[in-house]
């Protein structure tokens, strides 16, 4: 009897894998010795992290006067980088929560890495919150804690305080979602461990997982509950970040389109970064049978859709600036496109609006090298988007005497480099000591073990019948 094959979608796991093969392929990176390539990459990320840490320490020691800020441009690279990293962290929650609720099974091979990326990106974003405070040892003042200083409370009407609540909630929920998804896989590594140390540590973090039917049922309930809690965060976190600007009265910022525009941009940049990391991971760890062309194509489709939404938002901003009849608002947007920072604006438009439209062609969105290149182009464009929104709206004030230009110093750049060092150092550690693909969920989407065996095995079983 021949197997029925769906004409709509290829198998999400290719290569004729059995359940045992899945376990072996994914665990071997964790159980084996670090490869030479991993050691080199990790060493480079540590060097970058160390240099960035020096720049960050120097910034804290001397004060944020070492940045290129001036009396007119009071926010620049610090907030640009903060918003950029928060946006990158959005894809993990969307893949984990929203796609789970919509039963999108293609998420299973990419959700673990995307969730890890979310946590590391939020930590990078948090570093810029601390950096631009100037006095990071007083960071706890941003929390509504009981204190001995009289009526010293945060301003609950300030979007900057909402940021603290949003980011801390986002980090805690994402961390819980990521860790609970790891538990079944940690138990698998525990059971395969050959040393006492490995058995102890993986056993400790697997929380006594037994794999019984009751345990799996609770795991499924927990996943759905966390997905339900996390889904509003996909919309709320970057909405609150956008209100840092939208609730002001500065031309170029004072607009109601920012919340949906920022959310679409966050998903856009987040999926692009997931694409960048997974295209490298699938080659380095030889996971081509688990992170397939199907996964790459689906992510490129999401990038195309969200990039188109962002493009519409750009055009809407210009229309509303004209339709409002406010000359200052109109000038702010004309100045973006034709003023001193015109190059940043057109870099943003090229990377974010034009380049994703290439993915309408199937031959391009299934091409790995082109997908990798465009995923980097998208995140370059999204960084310039935040830079354009922040700096070009500030550097031209109502008074020409206040007009100024911003130029970054080595410490602006060094603090940004620190965030990259932190991100990649954490990601390399994650890729070495934890499974980068969710074994349990990948096994759940396999079409059936017998249909995944190579033909010669299938023939043998048929003859034995």
C-alpha cells in the first residue's frame, strides 16, 4: 500500500529521519567537544565583548558626555540601539506564542533559537537603558519600590516608566517560555549523559521530567497558557516603546501611527535576524534536514508582508504631515528626505521597502545566499529607520540658532559594539550547551516514522510482512 503524500507541503523534516536520528543529530552538538570553528567564533565574540565592556565602563566612569550628544540632539545612538534591539527580540515571542496558537507547525524547528535570540536581544536593549541613565547604580529608582526618601515615586504618566514595566515583563515571560520548552530536551540529554557532572546539571534543570502522559499533558496546558499570556506582549511591548516618541509634541514624533508601525517594524527586523542566525546555524551544525527551504521560505514571506506594512507606514507619515496643514510637521519629513541626513533616509527606504519586495519571486526567497544577504540588509535598514526617526526629528528645532548635527564618538560606537559582543557570546554559549532545535516538537510534526525511513528500509519491512 503506497503512502499518501500531500501535494501542498513538503515534509518539515527531510532526509528520512527516525526519532532516534532526530535525537542523535541535535544532541551531538551538545555532547561532543567544541569544534575548532566554534572556538574561533567564540573567541572573536569575547574579544568584541571585552572591548565593548571597556567602552561601557568608561562611559559610566566619565559620564555620558563622552557621547556625541549636544544641546539639541539629546537622544541619538543610545535610544536608536535600544529600540533596534527590542525590535529584534520580537520574532521569538511571535514564533513561540502566536504561531503556536494558530497551529503553525513550521515553527517547531526555529522556535528554540528564536526564543533564545529574544532573551539575548532584550538583555542588549536593557544595557542601553542602564547606559543612558548616566548613574546605573540608581537604576532601581525606576521601579515603584517602597523607600526611605519620602514621597519619591516614579512618574506613572511617563512612557519611560512604562518601558521599564514592559521590558521587564517581556524578559520574564520570554525566559519562562524558553526554559519550560527546554525541559523535555534537557531530560533527554540527562538520560544520555555519560559523566556524573553532565548528568547532575542537566538533571537539575530538567526538573525531574519523566515523560509520562500526565507530564506531557501538563506541558501542553502550560504552553497554551504561556502563549495566551505572551500574545498581548507581541503588540504591547513595541507599542509602549513607540510611545516614548508618540506622546511627545516634537514634529516627526507626535503621530498616532507609531504603535502599529513600530510593531510591524519589530516583527520585520526580528524575523530578519532569526533568518540570519539560522542560515548560519543550519550549515555549521549540519541541520539542513530540520531547518529546511520550507522554513526559510515561510520566514521570507513574513519579512515581505511586514516590510510592505512598514513601507505603507512611511508613505502614510508623509501624507498625514501634508494633510495636517502644520508647516513644522511637513518640514520635519521633507527635511528627512532632502536635508543633511538624506543619505540615512534613503538607505532606510532602500533596505526596508525595496529590498524585501524581491521575495515576491520564489526563486529568490528560496535562495539561501540571497536570503542571508537580504536578512542583513533589512536589519541595517531598520537601524537607520530608528536613527532617522530620532536624530532627524531633533537636529532641526523651532529656532535656527538651536540647529545642530550629531556625530558619534568612539564611545557611542563602542557601546554599540558591546551589545553585539554580549549577544553573540550568549548565543554561542547557548548553541554549544543547549539544543538549538526543539527535539520534542520536531518529533511531533514528523509524518510518521515509517514514511520517513529511506526506501531500502521501507522495502525490507514490506517484504517481512
